[in-house]
């Protein structure tokens, strides 16, 4: 019987294992040195904040794995020998495989800062990061977060939930400046500040200061300022966790190099999830995507190939969602930080500064390109369809009311949005009165 070994029990590896089992009787082994059982990584913050217990963020009961004949091994892989199809583990054991799936995820970026490995300095990615934060939180009055992005905001919210003061160092002149347009970045920055976060722009970490016993006691910035703190959160992005792979014959660059079937340069060895680096551009997407839903799609796709039904990776139009404290954020298509020459844009903001929408379309063809939305939930099915079918901006705007995901629970703002849109663009958009499911059938 063919033996499939998967290194990593995150969303990519576990999804791959589940779908291999659905389609075959192959022997499946998942190896992970992070946790014994799969958990929802995006819910770690809620465990710290007391909203959930750790056992609550395990999507499957512990008996699930044995029942479905998926073997689990709690250990670290230290070396891969692709000549003999052998893995060497930290425990000293060796494991043989017929096919190998690398789903080893990411690790927080470190840029060689002095003191970056001190106790109390951590990212927010692995279960071990949560343990490190918990170890010092009760004796912490001040925390410094380095890097402006989604994980940084989660870290800040966690600290504030325990009454810990937060200073946020952002290298750029605006928040998440490489992703959000100026208006969006300003909205989020003001919201972060409203939660009493000391948000410092144009400020970089220079050094993390040792208390003399191997523990952080403060940071020094590039301006020479000393900030006292007991926890430092490193949230300046993540990088593929490929250090142990570099000594093998598997080809790596920034990540493990793969084609659209997730095949590496070694026959029978694949890579998926955060660690995979695709060798071709798909719908304008990045070659490495550290996003939960793409990891899930990759796992499903590779399982088909391993089970004899070769399938190319096709993630569809880009989308993502997150939460900035009280503001929910969604993005569909492409809304770049800086406008492209072919684009026209329309930005609407509610007077409460907690809701906004930012639309982008092609000024020559009127084709809808993308939207950022803050505080207003949108219906994924419709925007996915509109992007795939290259709908016009007029189609999108006239159907905003039916694209609202939960109109029964929230006020409607579409009339005001359309009025401002028509005023600024000279168009004459009228809202549709059809239901969202009727539009799905129509399109």
C-alpha cells in the first residue's frame, strides 16, 4: 500500500490528508512538532482573550483521526533524504515514505535585530507563540509591537484585553502601507488610535534590550527613543519555514518551488500552503500566499493529483477578510495601495468612520476590478461571480443592496453610496430590487 507522509498539521496538510482519505485507502501519516492535533490557527487570539479554550479551537475530536485511519506523529523532521525516501526526526527515529507532502507553514520574520531571541520576544503564528505570550503576560505592563499589518492588530487587541499598554511601531508613513490605499489606511489608523494604542509611524526597531537575565526589558527605536516593555511582538510578516529543507535536494527559493500541480523538482515530493512558491502567475496573485483559504484549496487540489486525478491549482479571484478591532474588513479583486494608470476609483465613508467602501474599475472598459469594504459585509458568491465574468462597475453598483450579506441585521447604506457615486462619476445608477439568489441564477 502506498504511504503518504505529510509534514505539518496546519490547514493545508490536514485538508490534503482528509481528501486523500475520501478518495483512497492509501496509508497516511501526518508529522508535526507544533501540536499533537490540528487546531484553528486564526483563533489563537481568542484563547488568550478568554473567549475560547484551546480544546474549542480543534475542529475535530481527537478520535476523528483514528476513525479515519490517519496516523499522527508528534515530532520534528530534521532532515529529508530524497534518494532513499527517508525522513530523520528529532527523536532519532526515521520514517520512510512513497510520496511526501511538505506543508510546513511559515515563521515570523526576524531581521537580525540585537536581542530578537530574548525571552518575551515572540510572533503570533504557532501554538508555542501563544505559550510564550501567556508565560509573561501576567507580569507585563507594556508591550511593543513591530510591524503594521493584520497580525499586529490581533496582537494589540490581545494585549489590551489584559490591560497591557501597547506601542505599535510602523516603519511606513501609513498603516499597512503596502496593501491599503491612503484613505483606507487612515481609517484603520484612526480606529487603532481610538483604542488607546500608541501608534508610531516612520519608526523602526533598532534593538531589543536585555534585562541582564535573558529577558526583554525594552526596545530602542531608530530615533534613539527607549520604550520600556516586557513583551515584544514581532509581526513584520512571515517567511516560509524551509530551513531544514535547504540541506536536501529539493529546490527552494524564498519557498519550496512548485508548479501548479504542487510538484517539486523531485518526483513524488510536493509542497502546499505557506511554504509553497508557485512558478507561474495565477490571476495576478503572488507566488507565495500565506492565507488560510488558499491553503485549504491547495490541500484539496493536491489530494486529487495524489489519488490519480491530476488537477491544476486554480484559486479563482483574490479575496480576503480580517478584523481590525471593531471593524470587519473584506477585499475582493484588486485594490492596490497606489492607483494604476488604467484605473478609476470611488471612496465612500460613513460619518461614524467605522464603515467605508473603496471601488476600483477600468476607466477604459468599465470592468469592475476590486473593492475594499470596512464594516459592511458583502456576499462572497456575487463578487466572485462578478470578478470571474468581468462584470461592469455599473452592474456591481446597481446590485449593492443584494450584495449585502446580512441586511436583516444591519442598516442599509446603499442609497447614500449610490448617490455619492453618481454625483462623483456622472453616472445614473439605480439600485436593483431583485434578491441575491435571483442574481446568482441570472449571472
